[in-house]
């Protein structure tokens, strides 16, 4: 068994990227198909992200995560998922506010900039 310290930042970044991409893709599909949103979608996104991060670790190191590594990766992955979810929620609120009240027009921001922001 390998005892050297392993940097888990690479796998944490993979988790965050997969979480962001899959939540955007699944959220867009649910929105386009006008389906009911529930917690099952969040569970799928978390499981997909975690399984990819762990599979990459196992592929790179040819071993399972040790208990300390698992705790570290679990905590920071949870924190990353909360941060990404809050950012996505704020983006949806900002877009909804724009759609309802036209706040971009009130601020006299050009249409190109609005397209880049949203």
C-alpha cells in the first residue's frame, strides 16, 4: 500500500467540473422538457460527479482512497457542490429578475453585454 501523501486537488477539480456540467445539462433538459424537478436529479448529479472523481483516482494510483483521503475529498466536494449550487441559483434568480423586470434595460447595458452575462 502506498503511504506517500497524494494531492487530491486534481480530483476535487474534476468533481467540481463534472458537477457543474452535469447539473447544467440535466437542469436544461428538465427545463426544456417541462418536467417536474425533484431531489432525484441532484442525487444523480452528485453520484455521477463522485464516481468519476473516484474512478480517476483509482486509475491514477491503482488503489482505493484511504480513510483520511476519503474524508478530505468528501468534505471539499460537498463544499464545492454547495458553492456551485448557490452560484447557479443566483444566476437563475438574476436571469428571472431580468426576464420579469427588465433590469438590464434599466441599467442601459448593451444587448451584447447582457448576452455575455446571461
